[in-house]
C-alpha cells in the first residue's frame, strides 16, 4: 500500500525540513515548498493526498492558494498553519474550504495526528461516525449522497462540489436526521477535539453547506436550535446504490 503523499509549504526551509523528516518517520511521503509559486507548481504537477499550508508566505498568502486550488482540485484536503493570534485567517481559511487548522507554534505530533484524522475522513473511513455499512447512498430533498464516492448529485444530475470537511459534516447529519447535534459533538466527530471559546469552525462549515444547498436563509435542510446546536430537518432515505 502506497504511503500518503503530503505537501508541506512553509516559508522557513529549516522548519519545512524538520516537519518533512518527522512526517516521514510517521510513515508519510513528504514534499516541500517554501513559497506560493513553488507550492502551486508542485500541486499542478504532482499527486498529493493532503496539503499542509502556512498562511504567511514570502510571495503571497496561503489563503490565496487555498482559494485558487479549490477551483482546480476541490477534493485535496488542506490543513492551515496560522499564528495563534490570527483568528481572522483561521475563519477565512475555513470559509475558503480548509479542512482543519493548527496554530503556531505546535507539536509535530499534533500535526501528524491532525493529518491522520483528515485522511481517515477524506479516505472514506468514518472516523468514529457510526453508520450502516449496507447503506451505499442517501437521498434527501432531491439530492443523492454517495459515501464511497464522496459525491453529492442533485436531481438535475449536477454534482454539488463539497470540500472534505463539508462532505464529512453532511454525512454526520445524514446518519442522524432530525436529531439536534451540539457543536461539541460535531467538532469532536469532524476535527477530533472539543469546541474552544470563540471557535467558529463548525459555524463556518455550516454556513458553507447552507450556501451550497441553497438554503437561502430559510434553513430548509439545516435548522439552528437555540442553545442546542444544529438539526438536519429533511427526511433521509437510505439507498442500496449510489448515483449512476
């Protein structure tokens, strides 16, 4: 089995080399980039399983890479590295489709754990989300979601393009329709950690899901429950096959 290939982009070459050596000791293959230009070139030419991306780069912002890349490779998972005080960067990164973030300075072991958690989700494993192994797809409000393909198709046959985090959050709801799910529960399943004060990761991902399913502020699919969390309000039908 081929080891996951990680692209680490950090403007400090020494930090990049240290991270690369550590990740390789954990069983990953690792490539390095030190600026926006080299990162985008490697993404275009290579086949990576995950991108570790520093927000601050000498020739641009990692947020710009995240935004532009999602138009070309929307399913490539991204973990952002941000300064601890840069909450705005974290929020913008999540809005642009990042799957997780880690504040600097950090322990390389935590980065490795975050990478493994994201890869489990984007690789089709449930990562602690109970499910029906016989269920190959879910139908709701004219949409069909296929867990194995990590794909959502509308009644018109057009795919609803979701990032890894968006798809994983949708699956949590589809497995638990009509249940009120707290932000703590959603954060634990999605990112493997508790909600910290002022942490808006779940709210930002929920906002993106609503936009992509055209809730239009009506909350037809996703209902906000005051002091409770979120609820998937539409009926969900389990199917024996995914979208054709």
